[in-house]
C-alpha cells in the first residue's frame, strides 16, 4: 500500500535552509594570498600559490582522503596539524604535480618546501600546510619553486579579494573554470556583534567520489573560533556536502579540505552551544555545498549537474546513502546524458544503498520517484509524457527526487552525466 500523501507533495524539492551564497571569492580579514608560475605546469599557467595570515597563526581544522595511497602533502599536513594542535600561519599550494607515490624523495621535497615557506614567512615550519594536485608519480621541481616562492611572498600577496580569487585559478588542472563561494553573517548576538565572512575556493572535477572530500578546498573565515570548534563544524559539513559529491567513482590520493579562522573580525568566540554556533556552521555548510555543486557541474566532460534529493528515509545517513547511489550509477548518468527518463535505473540504484554494510530499508510500495519535477513512480508506475519529460531533462541541472515513505530522514547528493568527452579527457590525461 502506498503512503497517503500524493506523490506530487512528497516529491517537492527539499527546502534550502542555508544562507544565500555569492559565487565569488571574498578575502576574510586576517589573510593575504597570491599565486605565480613556477614551472610545474608545462603550459606555463599559474601553478604555485601561497596563503598567509597577517596577525599571527590562525585556528585550523582539516579533513583528508581515506585512500590508502596518500600523497606527501597530505602526510605532512596531518603531521603539522597534530604538532601544533591546529595553529597555522601559511598554506603552500601547487598544481600540476600531485607528489603522490614518489617515495621518500617526495616526502623530502615537501619538507623542503615547508621549510622554505616558513623561512619566507618567518614562522615555524610546522605552522605550514600543503595542498597539491596533478599527475601521480611525478616529482616537484624544487629548485624552480624556491625562488618563485620567495618572490611571491615578498611582493605578490594581497589582502584583497583578488588574492583569494587567484588561488582558485592557480588550483585548476582539468577544471574548466575556477570555483568560489562566500557568505557574510553576523553570528554572535548584540553583546558581541561582529560581521563575519566565510569564503572558500576549490578544485576537482575528476577522481571524485565520496570518501571524505575528493578534491582540494580552502575555506577561510575571520571569525573567532578555536581549532576544536572548527573540527566540530567541519566533520558534519563534509559528510553532508563533499562526501555527497561524485563524478566518476574514483577517489584521489591528495584530497584535502582546510578550514581556517583568523579571528580578525573580533567579537565573541564562537563555541558549541553559543548563540552564533549554528549560524556559523550554516555559513560554512552553505559555502561547502555551493563548491561541491560547482564541482559536480564542472565534472570532466559533463554537460548536466545531477542533484538527487531523498526524503522519507529512516534517518539522514540512510537518505544520503540512497542519494549517493543514484548519482554514482553509471546507468543513471548515461540516461541523464541521453535525456532518457528511465526511472527503473533510479529505482535499482536506490535499492543498492547501504550504510556501513547494512542495507537501507526500501519498500517498493512506499517508494515515490520524480524526475525534473514530474512524478514517474508511486508504488507503481505512473503515466507521464515521455517526450515532454525528455525535453525537460535537456537542462543545465536535472533534479531527481525520491521519497521512501519510511521516516523523516532527508539528504542529497551531487553528480553529473557521463559523456563521451569524459573518456576522451582521461584516455590522454598523462600524455
């Protein structure tokens, strides 16, 4: 027996309860940044970036890849965050070379770069972090990077928005465009009111699949937040955003998200249970969600962003698991690319979902499915105009909605269609 509510009501888009996002990079107070060319990319494009604090170390939290082949910058950043308890004065970003699977020499390369950045900023080496992206198995040209790094730190860092925007540009490898998002909030109440900026940049449109946050992202704020509080904010945000992002089912060796807080905005500290905590966490999530959606939309070879929203699950984790299975399905991806409203592929993908190896409950007679605003299944197939729905799917974004009819859990995931261009790009990536 189907649920009492009609499918049209059950399949309405989920409400967006996060603050509005601007698709621009806005530099929070307390940071400066810039980028240059150092000869890492054969194209001569921007490939070296530096972010530095302006008033002492910032608080920091991070999430890293769970791939067991982890790059030298990931290992170095983990070690430095542990040594300092989450205090950071600079981040070095390189693109064009992942420095992954390069053995002890690769580790020594990143240690040398950390020392060089620390020397240029006059801070301790363990107050530096690293981001790298590019070809696995290649070494960084250390002798070319050192002088470029010195020049960049001495005269190329800006406290203006363009400093952060150029980092978004520098991070790009196969991305067709830079990705940025910003939110401005006032989180801390009348006795400690201070406007706060939360802004982020990200890269990554291939080797994308939920295993932490399959890409690189740098999220900055000028709020007053301790490292432990940043960690409490970042972990669930990653679960609901970047861990719900998939392009091709492959995970990477370098995946990293950094969340840094300079404290330069002043005001009361943001702490769990405080008046401003939920507002601040919502702003971080809004930025992360926007960046994840931008990454999915720019997936290698993609023409269509696929958003899957699930309601009626026993809990949020199970709703997110169903959404992930739908957007990761190669058959669903191909159907969206062909503008084929083949809802059977969606139902089959949903039936594969599990959480930590335990299947998500799914009762077909309670299940409802919608594609691009059209209900196509409600316990049984529904009549619909296939030609009209195919035309509706010819859009920059296709929304797939499911309601399981089993509870109040909600979740969403982001992916893209699978195209011939994806195969062409990746068949020649290293050549």
